[in-house]
C-alpha cells in the first residue's frame, strides 16, 4: 500500500471503529429519521396528499426516499462534528503535525463518514417493503450508488463547516439552518410539481433536488410510472456528481487553510 | 522534494558531524494573532541531546512558540531551522523526524492504546511487522504494555501521558517537542514523568524541548529560556540564572512597604524593590541583614521570608514582576 493510501485507510478505519463503539450515535442517527417517517408518513397518509405527488402511491411511500436522505444527512453530521473539537484539543492535533497532506486527511474522514452513512442507509433500505416498495436487485444496486454519492457530498459539507467553525454549537446551528432546509426543499417532503412557482424555482436551484430525483429513480428502477414529474436520470446523476465533487473541493480547501488553533 | 541526502542510515562519521549542528536555530522570530503581538525578537539555538525548557507564565508566548516549532502554524517573521529544515519551506520531511506531545490529550478515547499507536504509525508510514515491533517496544519502554488493549479513555491521567509519549516516540523522532507535558498531573506523577524524559534522552538519544510553568520542572532542564510577554528574557542553565540573582533573597511584607523601603535604604544603604506589594532585597550574606532589619523595624514588618534564590526569584529579578501561573489564561495564550 502506498503511504497516502495507508493514511487514508487508517483515518477511514478510525471513523468506523469509533462509530461502532458509540452506540448512541448509531441509534440517534437512525431512530430519529425513523420516527419522522412513522409519525409524519403514517400520520399524514390519510389526510395529506400534496398536489404533484404521483398517483398510485401514498404519503408513506412518497416520504420514504426523503427519510433515507435524512438518515444520510444525520449520519454525516454525527460523523463530522467531532472534527470541531478534535482538531483543537483532541486526536486531530496529532494528525495536523504528522507528515500528511490536509486533503488526505479530509479524504480519509469523508470516506469514513460516507461508509457509515451508507451503512445506515442500507439498513433503512431493508425497510422498503414497509413503504410498499419492492426493490429489484438492480434497484438496490442503483440506490446504493446514489446513496454513496449523496452521503459523500453531505460528509464533505459537514467537514467543510467543521474545519472552519470553532464550536460544536455553531456547527449544529449551521448544519440545521442550512442543510435541513436544503433537505426539506429537495422534494423529500413534497414534490416540486405542486409547489408555487417561486418555490419551484428554489427547488430547481437546489442541488439536492437532483440527488433526491436520482434516488427516487433508482428505487423505482424499471417502473417509471410511479415517479411523477422529476428531473431526468442523466441530469440528476450529473448534477449530483458535480455537487459531490464541488463539496469535496471546498472541504479540502477549507481544511488546507484551517489554522487548527484559535488565537 | 529532494530527499537523497537525508535518506538512509547516517554513517558513523556523519552522525558525529551532525551532532555539532544545532537541532533548533531561531532568530528574530515574531508572531502575532491579528493585532496582538504574541512573540517578538525570539532568538536561541538548541543543541543535540539537550533537555531544554521554556519557562513562562501563561500568556508569555510559550504555546505560540510551541505551535511554530511543531509546524502547526506558519511562520510570520524571522527565521527558524529545525534539524536543518527551514520552517518557511515544506515541512513534510521535517515532520517525519519530530515527535510532538500536546498539552491537551491527542489520544482518541474511543480507541484502545494499541489502536491509537497503530493510526499514528500509519500516518508516519509505519506498517506491518515494523509497526508491531515499534508499538510493543514503546509500550514496554514506557511501562504501559499491559494496557495495550484498553480504551484510552479508561486510563488514568498519568498513564495517558505515558501513552502520549509512546505515541510521539513511535516513529523514532530525533526531536521531541512537548507543550506543558505535566498539565493535570499531581506532583508525584510530574516528577515521575520528568524522570522518564531524562531516561529517554539517554536511551533513545532524542533532544527534548518542552514548555512549562512549573518551576520545579524547569529546574530539572539542562537549560531554560524564560519567556515573558512574548520576549525571551534569559537563556541559561537554571543554576547559572539563580547565580545572577545577588546572593540571598528576602521578601518582606508589612503594612507600609514603600515607607519601609525608604527607611531601609537610608539606614542600610540597601535597595529594596517593591514587587506586587511586597519588598524584595537581593543580597549576599542576607541572614545578617535579616537580623538587623528585624531589630530595627520589627514593628513595621509582618513577615520576612528568606532563602536561596529560586527560579521564581530569577523571574522577578529579570522582569520586575511576579510569575503569575494561572489567571492570565483567559486572555489567550
């Protein structure tokens, strides 16, 4: 293994081991979206049918891909938040003086967080029949590929903020005030098709809308009639790839410039 | 990056030659956070095999100096060479050759001791059998090998410090930098930790540079540099510094110190300096003066402390104010 590969691998591995030993994190990042899904999905099923929602599915099913997205988002937040304290008075101090490039550090962290989010996402994927979605092998494969992409983007965004901000409180504040609305307006909660024009514009400009579309298309691979009006597959994947790449670039840049220590 | 001259085991002749060149060479070093000058005009050299301590109160600039030397923050002004590498240049190759122990723990509490060392080894390019061998050797040397499988967070403060040290030494650095290494240790553990450092210098041949605000720790360094308000006010072996203080030191407290100082000056032609509300007199054969002072001004004196000069006295002698270890921390370091 090359020196850089070993460095990436070891930082990836650290994320995995830490996660395994922090059961509350595993449960927290999984159970909270699950509760959302159960309460909102089943709660709204009878009474709530947003306009633009494809016919033939109920709200539980509509909301399900959105909840997967939320699982990925929460796990990414949990995975990256430790960076805030870690680089100033914890483990990352040692990494910062080691002979390792900052973008290598970010790569290891992001891949670790992506793996964790993907794991949580896959556990959630098992619940698809509860939503009334019966996944083909191809659909599972495509969904995992899309989840990987989005999980990676979320982790890079998390790192981008964690390498810059000085307190975990600030980190939470930013993540909640930026990422949750982005999630909310990605088509996770209601389809763009039924929204007023100004809101539809915001949703079209939201990169996550295309990630959401890619995930929906993957879950319903082979049965496009259940999708309703969504951005096309090629556009969705292309924009998601660009989104993840941009997030990675920014995360590496912020980490590069981070002085690690406050005055 | 040109690595050819530095790679491979140094031949015997070369080792001798290298030991003559200083490990750290710093001149005109300055650093500021925004508008606040944290260091200015710092110059010193440290030779191979030294145990060098930077002593100073919090806010004196120790931590900033440590961050510069450990390549954690970029250079702003002045020049610095460590092990022949210019700190202004690429530091990757240098980092491989220094070990760093931070004031706050850098162990991951959720990982075992062995796992912490393994990650550290991987970051420094150690792997496989070599890593296992080094891990075992370091944990054994620091006498923590029986805790290798325990989560780092379950270790006591003293043991954790040892593991930090094992980790920093894993990649066989030539220079070990420690920032306030004994923070949070009780005096006994502190002494023990220092004994360990002394031992390591002898057995592993590393040069040790540390920062401290503990007098008794500074006392045990081969040489110390005293930092105050961002300036290096003295560099010398502790004994020599104490010799600079004129003989014995008397500290006199009383209700009216200023008036007393004038009276002492008139009566004995001795200069008593007012430092933070107490009078200080530095003088050889001080015990004779103490007796006469008490005879003459007994009513105006609450207490007299008398003793051989300590490093604290040296600090007061050099800076004109007392050594404040704690409360300045808030204003940043």
